C-alpha cells in the first residue's frame, strides 16, 4: 500500500459519514453481469463514487459506480455496484480502497461475485461455482509496500481465505434449493484480453477450475481487514483451451452471468434469512 493510503481511506470515510450514518453487517460486491443481485436490497441510500473523496470511478462494462446502503431480510448490507479491475489500469490501492471502507463502516462479512470462464471440463455455462480458494496470477499484490498495522497484519494468513463454515452453509442452502453448484479454485489473471488456449491449459494444470479478471485483490484485502469471505463465480463461458474451444465474446459472458445470477441471489438471500453470517462489529 502507498504511504498515503490511510489518509485516503480516512477521507473517503469522512465523506461517506457526512452523507449517511450506517453500520453494515455484510459487504456485497457484484461482478460483470451480476448487478441483478442487488435488486433484493431495500435501498436506504445510494452514494455515487464521484461523491466520495478519493474513490476511483469504474469503467468496466455493466459496472455502475455507486455504493448502495440498505437491507436484505432485515440485515444491513452495503453493496459495491461496480468494482475496479487491474485491466482498467487501476492500482492495487484503488481496487482495495472500497474493501477497507466497508470494513471500517462495520462489515464483518465480504460476499463477492464474479463472472468466470470454466477451465474445468466438467463445468457447464450458467452454473455457479462456490469459490473454495484462489490462485493469484494477476501480477499485482495489493498489500505491497508499508503495512498499516491499524488495518491488518503485515503477513495475513490466507489458508482459509474463503471461510470454510460459510462455504459449508452455502452448500447446504444450495442443496435445499435444489441448485447444482460446483466447488472450485478461482485463478485470477490480469486481462483485459481473454486467455489464449495455451494459457488456459496451463491454468488448469496449475489447479484452476475457473478463470477471471477480478476478486483476488479484494479477497486479500478482506482477509487482511479480518472479514470472513464468501465467493461465487458465475460460469459464463467454456475456457478449457481444448480443440473444441469456441471464441469468447462479452455477449456470451453477460448472457450466462444472468442465468447463474438467479441461483446466486437465492443462495445469498437464504443464508441471510438463516442468520448464517457473522454479527457486525461492535462500535
Ligand atoms: N477469462 C477471464 N475472465 C473471464 C472469463 C474468461 O474466460 N469469462 C468471464 N470472465
């Protein structure tokens, strides 16, 4: 992190607190084509990124730039509608700033969704993958540089980066809803180009089940900040890099993200209704 990061974070928090008094329990981040997940929120307020000091403004397709404050089934939620990607040219600090903002407002749970290609030949487009773990091929590490001990430890443990209890609960919920879900490893690459077939075969042999261009910096920061993480990938395209590899299009990604989104939405809603997430931080 840049030495100025703490100042930047403090300023962002001041400008939010000037506009709203709100302590979320859950922070929710929606990926490409997955903004429909936000329709379950009973909105109390929205703040555009441009009205938050120091916040970047996202440019990715289907990503709006606003924080949403509201409730799902009586639970206070803050949602980041529009995230920041390395491929847009943002720095690690830019990408993780919203994560620390949401943590400092009180969120103890970080629920992240993304669109991803299937490296695993058994996955089908439109399916959901619960993220069990990740591999960082982004070439960026958001905690690089001086560590602010007030935000988190110098060497955060990542052995349970995606909370095993939440994963188990999500699996039970998916079963009860009769939803098929996969369970696998998310490999993050920089983009913006889709991978070559050779790269995809490499990522598969390295242990990846799905590939995408986001999530990993935020999940590192969320762990650093002490939040428990639950992650979902919407499987939007086949990405095995085999002989039958089809060309990739954004249209296909968006269309299939929409199909998976309805299941992800049901699972998150049910987990909230079950009271499966951690309590908010005591002020
Ligand atoms: N690769 C990288 N990112 C993606 C993909 C993919 O195949 N599909 C959706 N996001």
